[in-house]
C-alpha cells in the first residue's frame, strides 16, 4: 500500500524564520508531488507542485524533491503568522491512474 | 475560471435519513475524487472517477455509501441510513486528464448527523 509520511507537528517557528516541512513516500514509481495548505475549517489549497529532482521556487516557497531518497520537502522563507496552517504532502503515480495519496499533514505555527 | 463547487455547504440530518451531496468539477477535468475529513483528521479517500473508466470505489467505508458521475461531469455522493459517525466534511476534487495533473478542491460539505 502506498504511504506518505509526515510529522504531525506542531512545528513552531518565529516570524521571519525559515520553516522546513518534510515528507517521505513509499512508492518508487511516484512521479508527481504536491504541497497543499489547509487553514482550519477550509479545504486544501494547492501551493506547489514538483516533478523533477531538485528545487522549485515560487515566491517565498521552495519545494525540494529527491526521488532516490523518496523525500520531498517544502521550505517557507520569511515565515508569516498567515502561514500558520496544516501543510499536506500529496503524491501521484501519474501512470495514467491518477489516484493521489495524501499524508496526514504537518501543523505549522508561526509565532509573531 | 470557475473552480470546483459543492452543495450544500452545510447539511444537518437525522440519523437514519439519506443524504445527497453534489460536486461540480472544473470544466474539462476528467478526474473527480471524493474525500472525507473528520474533525482534526487527515483526508480519507472515498472514490475516484476517471473519464469513462469504472470508478475506484476502494475507499467507500460501507455499502451505505455510493456515488455516481453523470455525463462525465457532475457527481453525487449518496449516504443511505446516515449514522452519527458519518458526520464529517466531505470534499470533492477534480483534476485535468493532461499534465500537470494538479488536483483542485471544492469548499466541502459539512455533514452533521444528529
């Protein structure tokens, strides 16, 4: 069974610091990787997707993928209190069967 | 453009009643998913539709749950003889059949069974 593992947290960082969120996955054939942000009482919102090994940057967010280690991470630079949310890692094998497996999420708290 | 929409946003029902939850995916998206999220918990996969293929129903928790997708677009999730443990937020998501295969969620339906 495909698994996606995340530390549940909470991860507490001071405002302005870098928040580092990590995710490991079990299925080596996984091809597409996503980070979602979910505020309390809201639905998940896609913030980053990554498909190739290395880093992908979008504003204050950087996704990092290492397929050999089956590891994907999300860095949030200059963390703001508004970044406080649960971050979900998701993995898709993209093999024509687009079932997405989600981790249980890491709760991030940015302390002013 | 318009995102995924769901209705109703909130539903309160009595134990034993049937409920129908509706999802309108993003236009042109061929894949549609239903998830359930209980308070403070992660996403629980329920069912997945992809084009004209047979749906993946492997996540449905019991035979009281069923879903259909008409015309490859709108989907309805039906829960028969609701139980209190069915209380949760039901989320629908859709995905394009072409890269980058990104999944987008609707706002959810909060179901409360009294």
